[in-house]
C-alpha cells in the first residue's frame, strides 16, 4: 500500500525541465477551507483536520491539527510528505475556540489521498451539521505539488533571510521584529528550573475578590439598578396606561435646574484637584485650607481667576463662577459627588475646558439610544461603549430596559408579551422604558454626562417618545446595530437562552429556543430602521471582517470619539495576556523609573514566560508580542520566538520626571512636598517634569483602540502603572482606583474578550 504510482508519476520533472536523479521527490500538500457569502464560518469555531498517521497524527479529534487563517475567507494547512507516501485518510472538522472536547465532524466518507491524488468521489464541499442552524457547506481544495529537496532548502533559506529585523531602532533594538529574535539578545530554550514543569492550569491562581469572575456573566446584569423599583415575586400583570400620563409624571419628577456648587470651579491649567475646603474660624469668616496663604479670601460677590500651586507644585488657574460662594460653612467636597469637569487629562480635559470658556458646540449631556432587533449585540455594544467612556474620564452610565422590565413585571414573560397587537404588553414595555429614561434624565440633572439607553427601541413611535422625553434635557444619538450574519445571530440566541434571566426557569432548551424565536419574529414584523435625527448605524460589523458604518448629523468631540471607537470594535474571541517585565535591578534596589536590566529572578521569569506563551498560544500563530521601548520589557520577551514583536513608546513606564532613579524614601526626605502631594492624590499627581496617571491614560488610548481592533491574541509586556491603566479599562474600574490596583511581578493576567464580555484568569509562574 502506498507504492501505486504510475511510471509517469515516478518521473517527476523539476522547474528547469531536468530530471533529478538520486533524490526522492517530495509532495507539498495544501488543504484549504473557504467560506462564501452564503456559508460563513461561525465566529466561535475554527476548522481542523484529523486523519491517519504519520502525517496528521491521530483520528482523535482532541489531537486534530488546526488550519491557519490566511485571508478573511480562507484557512489553510500545508505540509510536506514523501511522494511515495502511504495512503492518507482524513476528514475536516469544526471545533469551538474555547472548548477542547466538543467538535463537529464533516458528513460523508473519509477523504483518501494516494500518490498525491484523491481517490474515490470525494466532494469539493465539506458539510457540517451545527446544533441549531441549517447545515453549513464550505468549499475545500486539496492540492499536491511535487517539490525537490533542493527547492525546499532554497525556500527555507529565503524565508530565514526575510526574517530580519526592520524599522527604527531603540537602544539597538528594533521597533518591530518579525522573527522575535534580536541578534544582540539571543533566544534560548528554557531548560531545567527555567522551564514550566507543570501544565498551565497548575499555575492558575484566584482572581482578586473585586476583579472579574472567570465565568461568563450576563452583561445586562451590570447595568444601572432602577431607582424606584423593588423586586417582587407578586407583581401584577401590567394594565394599559396612557402614555401622556407617563410623560407628565416624568416632567414633574425630573428637575430642570441644577444648583451651582463649588464643584463648578474649572481647572484651566491641568487636571482638576480635590478643591480646598473652608473651615469657619469665627462667625462670618472662613479660612481656605491647602492653598497659597497670600491669596485673597473670597466674598459672596467675588469673581475672577486665581492661581493655586496644587498637587505637584505645578501652577494651576481656577475660574470661579459668579454665583459660587465660598463663605458657606458647609461647602466641603464629598468625593462621591459628580464633578462638572471630566476626571481626565489631555484631550478630554482640553475639550471640556474649551466648552466651558467658549460655550459648548453641543449639549453637554448626551444620550446614546440603542436600536436593533434582539440578539444583535446591543447590550454588548452598550456595555463596551460605557466602559470606554468611563475609562477616558466621562461620567457614563448604562441603563438596560430589559433589567427594568424583569424587576417590574418578572422574568417569566412569554413571547406573547412582545406582540405588537398585545396592547397590554406594549403599554407595560413603554412604561418600563419611560421609567429607565426617567432615571437617566434625573441622573443627568444631577451632573451625569453620557447615558447609554439600552433597549430594542425598534419603532418610530417608541423613538419619538424618547425624543420627546429628552427634549431640552440632553442630545440624543441613536446607535442602531444591524446584523445579517446568521451564524452570529444563532450564537447570540444560544447565549441569550443560556444566560438571560428570562429563561433561567425554563429547563427545556428547545422550548426556550422556540419562545425566543417567536419573540424575535414579533419584533421583526414591526421593526422600522432609524432614519430620523442624529444616528450611527453599525451594519454587519460585529465580526471585525468588514461591514459598514453610516453616520448622520454627527458632530462634536465626544460623538466623534464614539464613532472612532465603535468602528474599531468587534466580538471575535481572543485572549489578551498582560504581564509586568521580570524583576529588574531597580526593583531590587527600590528605585523608580530608569532603564535597568533584569535581575537574576527577572531572567528566570523571562524564560518561564517564553515557555508559558509557547504552550498557551501553540495554536495561535497569528498572535503578537507587544513591549515598551525600555529594555527590561524587551529583555523579558526576548526568548519568545515565532511571533512578531512590536515596541510601543506609549507602553513606556510613567515618567517620573526629576524623581527618576530615586527611591520613595529619598523623595520623602529630599522633596517632602512632592511626597505628600503624591500621597494625597496619586491619580492626578504629576511628577515635576513628568506624568500623572491621567496623563498615562490619555497616551494609552491608541493602545486600547488597537487592542480592540486586533482579532488575534496579544501578549503585552509592560510596567506597573501602564498595566494598572490597561487593566482598569478591561475590568471597568473607577479611575480613582487605578493607582492602587495590585499588579504583582511574575504574574500573567489573561483577559478573554468576546461576545460574552470580558473574563479574567491569572497565572503565577514564580514568586
């Protein structure tokens, strides 16, 4: 078996028309899977091939070999086999990306390759039966080309020559290195105590109690809790209620006037600080605490500008509104109050300052109103947008109408509740929509900036109702999510049934599936696309493989940032690995900043990290390694091979300015005012001639956008302050917590991004 070639096949001719004597020919075998417009690969599946020894390893699906994605529509596996190979039998299969056990084998008989030719009547289509969708059929191509050992050697030599570093150099190290190996920093294979002795799961450690849970969570549960609703098991079935009464009740409850307080002080020269409190000393007199003693005291009719050295001894200018009084004895600041200025620096603060000085080009309060059919990713988009805007420093909240409905009317509503001809159901749904809108507008009246209103809002009537409620209170931008990818929709339906409280009490999956499909049909019958007002349409953009975005009547800084963010987001599942560099010589000495080399422990971690990445990303050949331009991160990643490496100056450690190279004890002794100022407010404190955490967040925004845009795994090797800021984005941490987030050495934080949101794992490779 295997030596069945014809005489002509034995006489293979090379490219020059000359027969090679004395050397057996090889076959370069290429197996490809293609997706078409009508048959798109599900976003959570990847194609594999399984077959007979020795080429494909095993018929065991758990040991199947993955095809690598070469283009948006094609996956390929290529390898070399002897021209006189034994008969090779194989089949294609699909495997979920995050489930090692499940698989879907292609229908039909085994495919058989003999002597470089396919035997039998193997179809050019691989057909797969998925659980809840119609069968998927993908065109496949199988091609065997003769190739000589000399051609293989020449190809390999050319390949290695093309893997040279290119781009600019920093400290003799390239910005981008395709091979991942620098001539000045030779890679070495971890051995002995430097390698990982156990499987990866043995290094996994619990995430912090306040961190992300490792399991997938229903995203809507994290939205704002209703202000006035209490959960009740005996909530009666809703009765028809006049919409005008709802609007009238809203108008009576939401205050249009906002009292001006000391919070309306505007920082013109940098990020806002906790403002000074006033402590009465004698009746009619107040004393300003923590400011320049030579500044005049304010009286009730005082207005103007004064200078405050503030945190970091950098001069700041404050403008005081005409109706702000500092004489009031209780004008101290509550840290939980909402600030008029965004809690940010850089472009965000600059835009806010310009609005305050010159007048805003648009209304400061902004309502992003989601529109779309169920299972189109609205809540996922709303949660991600909320997280991004909060991280930038904008006061943002997510209001999910489905959460209001479940608290008001219970979780057991069937598809009939969502029929357009069920007036009782329509009124009940409008009621909870108005309640959510009422809460959002009340929060805005208290100082909130951006409200993300998450519901289907699928008819002109509903959207007109919301516009009427928001009139004179905030600007409304509709965000419509349109998805025609059947595989994405079916996947979202599965997640909805598995995670939504609506079906938590339904034990029969098929019953729940049929009910949700009926609900979806009820919405589809009356759905009206957005054509009115300001809107953003995201059309087939969720997979990150094309689609389009339409915008209408969008202007201003913040709406522009929102459009830019949304155009770069998608739901493709992929891990992002965050880790600090290995312990450096300055870590041992307790010095901040600098550009030191690794300590002995740091070198050991660099080797273990290489082994970890090789094992964790062994099937992810499109992954990349990101480091800063400082040598301690480059040295930590130098043993990792097989992945392109990118150096980002944006990932450099926080600039400690004149304190660079000092210990905190030295700063405390030599610069006690700076030490005290940093201790008072680590978020806003800016090192003299250096940076603050808010500055770091602003320069990291391009990194966040690129991480969102990436469809493959990324390993980020960076520094403590940098990783605190990045982690705060993924974990949706308040900005005030960023400087205090624990970011231990020699630990890997795996952030799993996908349609279910963000989950986290941690691995401790060494102490």
